[in-house]
């Protein structure tokens, strides 16, 4: 059997790996490292973030660095690489809406990833209807099955990105995805981000009860 290849000093992704690939992140080009990280941390939920600029122009863009960070009080976070319209608007208004992306809206969601000029309206570009939110001024995607209306609480500079943390001040959930006292995730049918141009839907859903320590094996 061939000796494993020492890839510790590699500065670009090798075509093949015999053994284990060892990566020193600082040595790789930014784009190559991005592709590696986003192919390993999968699937990622998508924050379809809608905002309203100070000039009254709506913006809508997907962000796949997204998570819940607290439940009491409720907070979510997403990050933006560089300063794009979403971040500019959040900084100006302190508000945003996270629209949940179902499989049926995946194509429209992808359409809103286009880099329109700041005066462009991604709602109109993707053929989506904007609806008034309940608490914040930023509009929401009318066809989305759920929305998290948020107010900015913190922004942290991390590497080449800004982590945006917002308190969830209002949630609405379409009755079509609600069953037995909660959200039916199969009816929600959320889309997840993979690497490159790849996305995924739920696929198989399985359950595990969280174990509790009772002092005995």
C-alpha cells in the first residue's frame, strides 16, 4: 500500500488524496478554503433576509450562514461577507425579517441572490409579493410559510464577515405547516444549502430522544 501523501504544506486543493488531507487554512486561497468549508458544514439552513433601506427600497437576499442563538429572549444570527445591501440596510434601520424558504420557493430564493444595484428591488426581480410585517418596517415574503421579524441587537466583525444578531420580536407561521401543536417540518419542507450550486430538501426524517444521566450505566 502506498504511503499516505503529506498534504500539510499544500497551498491549493490536490486532485486526489491518498490517506488524509491536512489543511493549514492560512496557506490556502480564500476561495478554495470557502469551497472546502461550505462542502463540510452541510446542510445549512437559509436565512432569506428582507430589509428596507432608508430610501424606502426593499431588499431581499439569501444567507446560508444562519442559526438560532438563544430562545429566551429569542435571537437569531446570520453573517454577511463584505458590506452588501442587506447589511447596509440593517445598520441603517436596525431591523430585518428572516423568511423561511420552502422547496416551492427555492428558484425564487436563488433569483434573489443576484447582485442588483442598490436601487434594485429583488422582490420584483424574482416575481415575489412583499407583505407588510407586523412589528418591523421591513417587508416579508408573502408566500413564505414562516417569518421571523427581528431587531438588531449586536453586530460582530469576524474575519471578513459581519455577524448580525437580532432579537426575534414577532413570528408568524402559516396554518398549512402547523399540526398537532407545532410546526410539521415535512409540511414546512425547508431548503438547505450545500456546496457550489447544490441545495437539498429534507429527505429522510428520523428521531432520537436526548439521553439523560440517572447516575447508573
